C-alpha cells in the first residue's frame, strides 16, 4: 500500500485551503506514466501543432544568425532553457490527457479548454515565475560566457566550436555553464513537477501547487531525479535531427507529466460537480474578439 503524506498550510485564498495527499512512487510508475503519455499522443496526435510552434521560433533564430554571430553563445542556453518553461508550455497537453481520462472527446483544439481551469489565474502566476527563472538563466549564461571569453564575438560557427571545444577557457565554460544550468533545472523541477496539472485539476493557489510539488520531490527524491534525467535525455535526443524529434518528444512528455501527477497526488475524494456547457447560440461579428474567451460568455 502506497505511503501517503498530507500537505497543509494555514493560508487561505478565496476560501481555498490546501489539503493534498502526496504518495510515494517508484521507477515503475515513471514507466507507466510514459506509456500512458504515448497512448495519449497516439490517440490525439499534436505533432503538427508543435511543429507550427517550434519552426517559426527556429526560423527567427537562424535569421538572426545569418546577420551576425552574436547569438551563438546563447544558442545552447536558449535550447536547454526550454526545460525551465516546458511545464507551462504543456498546459494544453495536460487538458487533453484529462479529457481522455474522463472519457470525454479529445481533439487538438480542445486544448483551449484549459482556459476554463478552476485555477487558471494561478497557472499564469506560476508561468510568469518560470519565465522569470528562464530570463535569469539566460542572463547568467551570458555572464558566464563574458567572464570566460570577454566580449570577443565569434567570427563563424566553426570558430565558435573550436574555441569552446579545444581551449581551456572553453572547457571551463562547459563545466561552469552546465553546473549552473543544472541548478536552474533542479529549481524548476522542484517547483513545477506536479504544479500545473494540480492547478488544472483542483481549486488551488500557486503557493498550494508549489508546496505540493516541493513535498512530492522531497518524498520521492530518487524517482523525481530519474524523471528529470529522463526529460533531459529525451529532449536532447529529440533535438538531434534538427529538432524534428521534439514534435513527438514534447507531446509525449506533456501527457506523461499529467499521468505522473495522477500517481503522485491523490485524486479529490469529493470532486466538485461541473456544470454542463452553456449553449453558445448564434455568434455575431460584434462579439469578436471577446467570444474567444470562455468567461466572456458567462452571465
């Protein structure tokens, strides 16, 4: 029988009190979460959507590189830093997994229903926190590069690779940069490993979610370390063929994160009854763009 832990604190926001049960899980649970994540991806393939997001960003980066090489030192930190904001970017994938779990229809466009989440405001707050963490990481990576190589720009991509891979300064940059990046990744993992699925599933605050996520990591240190390693390895593998593999890796990891949350946090024994969707009726041009947001149609 799984060991259970209660997360409580006296803070109350809008009448919501934190009382979430955290379970002990093992490595087999990670395998199950990945398997279920793969099944969700097969059932609701979203690779085309992911490609539509990834490649415009890559195009902007490559365009910037064609007019100068000042971005080269930040190329790896930018790619690695995606793991910091990945939990926030995967909100729609959590929603699709949630719908399939409840036996509801799930298609790629149903991901927008995440806007109806009971704690959507808290999701935005936590997302801003991760974006700030991402910005601090990029600033730290830039500072490490400047401290190692001063302000000398790379003359070309081969010149940059030679400088980093074959000089003592380059090895220092790799070791220090990876060490600092590891610390940022640990912070992101600790505060967000189950936070966003929890906020999608339950009435909670950002503080509730962070405290629950921290407790989940504390009670499952080896398993969560293994999960972080799995995420890093899969992202690295998916990035190798010019980032094409991320079109599969990112959705699978997003869906698997939802199932990991289900294994770590005990479901609500008394879930609130959801109201049936309100018929939308006729929509008029004057309603745009307010009609794009679910809450704009509430009476």
